[in-house]
């Protein structure tokens, strides 16, 4: 990791009041009080925070989906934004709570691979384990670190706490599934998220695909189906299946006005490959 100057956190709103932006992403859903508990913990410490929900509908425990949804939204926020993400099936175990500084902002959450896709594109300036009790709730539940560790840490950081005071320097875990591989004349990846339209989104990113496809016309294959690579859904007739780069910058398998996940029975973890059409 390289040394650097922390990005400016405070953002000027239209009335001239400095208000730090904190985003929230989780698998907590909307039917319980978990999200409100996190927001309350933040607002106790940082009353003027602007809280932005990315989503709380990540499938329960699905770290890969959470990683994709966070990475897709992350570039859209101003420099200095604090991103609080909690998809934490290992809550209460030995997995580390951490805070990461990047040239663009901050990431706070469990060290379980949730930040892998952001860190594939954004070199961390510094990362620290959250060990300082001053930045936690006075009583920490073993099953709700989102409220008792991550939310207070995000609030203190947004309020101007010194990054070095959170705890010792650490190295974030970047999961192996976060990046596809090139083997010979093909790319091999896997599905990491199914969106609400039934598009099957992979870990093959736009940069890797464009470099590979520069040598010729590419096609994608999943569950035995060979599909053309197109620019947008409307390039083919309704009901046609295809592969394309979606809005999040990753290769996805789609059906125009239909669900690729339903048609081909695709689930997260499904392997796919990209090859050059001879």
C-alpha cells in the first residue's frame, strides 16, 4: 500500500452546511429494524450526515452479489464518501472488521471479500483493523456488528477522526472469485450476481473483455449455449439471448425482455467462458 493524503470527507450541500456522505449496503432487508439501527447509531455521532442507501436487498449472506453492487455504485459518489457495507455471514467470528482508505473515499465493513471488486480497480492507500474501542458501541452484540462496530466507525470517520487511530495497519482480503482468468484463447469466469431482470452478471470486467476481443469477434458460452456479444439489449429481437457489458461494467448474460437466469437456469457461481468466433 502506498502512503497518501486522505480524501476530503466533508461535502458542501446547497445551503452551505458541510455534510459528510455515508452510503449503506447490506443484506438486512426492509422488514426488520436492522437498517434503522445502523442509521440511528450513525446519527447519534454524526447528526449532519447525508445517508444514502445503495441497497439492503442483497441476498442473505451473498458476499459476491454485495461486492458487485457496491463496486457498481462506488464510482458514482463524490470523493471522500464513506461506504459502509455489511454482508457478514461470519459475524462474531475471527474475521476482521476493517476500514480502508482509497484515493476516492473510504470503505468500512467485514474483511471477507466484500470489497474485492472495488479493490480490483482502486488501489488502497491504507487499511486498518477497527480495534479502538472509542470507535465502537460501548456494548457490542456478537451478531450485530453493523450497528455496534461498523456504523459508529463510519460516523466517527465522517466526523473527522484520524484514520491512524482506528487500529493497526492490515491488508484487506481480495477474494479469488473477484477476477476472471485467461487460459489460452479464452476467458473463464463465473456468475456473481443475478439482477431483478434476470440478467446473469459475471466477474469478467469490461477492460479484460475489450483487451481479449481486440483480436476478433467474441462469443460467450454458458450452460452449453453459445451467445453473441452485442452492445445493448435492443440489438436483437425480443426473446433473443445475448452477452453484453452492463451498466456496472461487467459482462452479463441477458434475454431481451426476458430472464436469462430463468431460461438457462443460471445461479450465482455458474461458470462461463468467452472465446473468439473462428
